[in-house]
C-alpha cells in the first residue's frame, strides 16, 4: 500500500511545473498576438505613424528601429524645435520649415563660436591698466650709464696725429711711421671710433687680444676724477667713486650708477677676468624684476630706490671736460656725453638708444616708468601667444637674467662669431671665443646689418600671422619689464660766472678750457600706472560665451549635451539589448512551433 502511494506520488506532476506551463503558453500566445498585430500593421503601411515607438524598437526592421529611436529622442529632447521634427502626425512642410530653422540656428551658432574660439586661441592676451597705481619706491631707480664722447684726451694720446702718420706713410707722403705704442693705442681706439676711419687708415695689423684692448681703453680714457666733479644722491653729497662703477660697453669704457654686479649679471662661463674692472663690497641684492623688492628690504637697499619724486629725491651730477683734450676725428665734432637709462641687470647697448648731453648746459631728465606685468593665468600659454618670456622659460647662455636687451646682445654675439669668426671686445663670450682685431671691424658692422635684415625679412614673412612668429633671435620681451621713459629739458649753464662769484676758479680750467654740465635725473611723479597682460578669453570666459550662444540660438544647456550623450550611449545600448532579448524570445518560440 505504501509502495503504491509512493509510485502514485512519483508519477504526479509537480505544482510548479503545472503553474509554469500555463504562464509560458500565455506569454507565448501574447507575444504571438503582438508580433502578428505589429506585422499586420507594418505590412499594411510601413510608414504608419500610429505604430508604437517601443514596438518598432523591439520588433521592427533595423531602419524602423533607428527611426523609432530618433523619434523617441525628439519627443524627449530639451533642445528647442526638436519635438516638432519627431511628431508623427506633423505635415511634411512643417518638418521642412523646422529643419531649415534648425539648420540656420546651428550654422549661426557655429560661426559665432568659431569667432570666439579664434580669439581664445590666437589672441588670448589683452594689455590693460592694473587695478591700482604703483608708488615709485616699489621699483628701482634706473641704471644710469654715462659715456664721454671724447674717448682719449689728446694730452694722453693724440689719435688724430697717429691716424695721419699712418695714412701718410701708406700714401708715400712721409716715411715717419707711428711707434709701436702709438700703433697699439690707435688700433685699440679704432674699436670705438667711427668705423670708416680704420678703412681709410689701411690697417696692416690685427691687434686682437681682449684683455689688452680693455686695459688700453681704460688707460687712455678721460680720468674719472676729472669727469665727475660732484655727485648728490637724494639731496646728499656722495663720493662719486663709491657711486659709479666702470663698465665695458660697445661705446668704450663707461661708468654706471645703480647697476647690478657682474657676478649677478653674467653666468660663470662668461665671467672673464678682464671684465672684472671693479669689486662690489655690498651684499646680494634684495630685488629681482619679477618679484620686486623683498619685504625685508630697507630704504637703503640695492639696487637703490628713491622715496619720492622731484630733483631733491633723485641723482644730481656735475660733469666736466677739457676743450684742449677734445679729438674731433674719432667721433666727429660732437662733444659731451651719452647717457642711457635701463633696468638693473641689463648690459648697456649705447649704440642703439641713448640721450646726448652737451656741455655748458643744465639738463633735467624727469623719468616716467613704464612697467608691464603678466598675470599668472597666462603661464600655461605658449610664449609666442602671450608674446613674452618668464624668467625661467628662456635661459641665456651668457646671462643669468633674461631681458630682451640681453637676449639681443647674445644673439648678435653668436651671429657675429658665425659671420666673422670672432666677436667684438664688448660682446659676451667665453675663453674659447677670439676677439676681433682692426681688420675685422668692417665685418662687425656688416654682421649687425645682416642680422637686422634677416630679422626684418622673417618678421615681414610672418606679418599675416595672428601673433609674432619665431625669428633667428626670437627675443621676446620679458613678461615683467621696466622701461624708463624720459622728458628732457635744458638751459644754458654759465658755470664760469658762478665760479668767479664763489672764487672757485683754478688755473687748469683756464688753461685747458674747462666745460661743465649739470645733470639732474629724477622721477616725475610719486605714483604711476602699471600695464598688465591678462587673459582676454580664459577658459571660463570661453565656455560662458559658447554657452550663451548655444542657449540663445538653440536653447542648449549642459544637460542637453549630456542628454545627447545619454541617448547615443546608455539609452541606445539599453534599447539594443532589449531588442536582442525580444528577438531571441521570438526565435525560440518559432523554433518550438516549427
């Protein structure tokens, strides 16, 4: 009995299988009905808009499913005008109208965005005034370099006499030849005189030792104590010898006030012994061009700075020269001084920019600083786009401090070495680079002209570019730079009458014909406006402008863009997965009923 019960129980179907079979058949029957109805609808009219979008995605052909997905996006899109393209019963002419409107909006929006992108990519920098003015005590007083036009007093070396001796000897007019000492001084002084003189004299030697050139120029130049008679700094008398340092320039030996030491300007490679004409006893500077003075810098720091504007707060000099020592052949009939104002840390280029200071005049030079700084936001731009170099972006071979002036001087030295096989005595160099002798003087000037012409042609070739293209030197300005613009006024200086009244006349002044000039250099105003390079179109401004145009013409927001990405990725993948699943179930049903 128990065995029969067990047997009956084993042959009885389970309750789950009984319930599962009706559900399976119901699902199959419903699917069959749905598919049949869908196929009948499609067979009647494949473009029937009444067909359910989801049914098209699930069971329709690939083209029908794609159209259904597009219609679904148009129905739910937040972009203005898209829903009119996806409505099923919308007349065709209305759809064409909205397609045209949508196309015009896209074209206009894209054109304006491209205009913004062009400005952002090619003209990202704007120069404007800084938010606040800068007091004069925040910047250093300029480095002032003074060069006498008279390079050799005739009482020390008569350059004109040596020239005519040499010229007459080569012309067979006389057999008198200059002595070795005269010849050496003549060739050395020809380095700083007008270059056509050495061509006329037919130089037959190549005196070209750098240290000897500098030594002889120092020996035959006007004496410092006879040139600088009185010096006042911030309305206080000072020892001129403690204020000025001897410097080697392209104009010969000159004197500089408020310059950085050579150890702070040159790199170790180019710090040659013959350049060390003076030794600084002061401590290291508390200033650099990008950061300015340190917070611990005192009023008497170096480089020097003034505390306010006006003549009493600046530099006052009394300069002297003797008419009997003037030589009118070397530099022509112009006597007096050349003066250059520049940023501390730069080597003076007297041949390019200078003021001329004549004798018997009182000269007032009022300085207006011109400073350009650069915002930190421009550091990620390329230098050719922002049109400047930060200090650590462009390293020079011979100089520690980058400036456009130092870069141009180094580039000229390298180009001259390539063209002439040597460099001028005043150019930066190392121990392996030879110094040009008198025979190479014409080559020095030709090399300078060739480089200028080459830079000009490269600049003209890139004139249509939106920003300055790279040239041979590629010496862009420093991102933080200081220029000292000057206003000059002058009047007659009757020092003789003043000297007679004060009883200060001496025999040498009468015998040699002394000529004097009083020079005052000072800041014109207590404060000045600083210019600043900043971003015209930063990333934030670019996105804001693009977003505004997209919102104006198309009603597009960030969520609209995310929506497009969603429909093209997540929603599409979900629909394809659902379509694949339904297709698989349909295939299984057809296999079972076959």
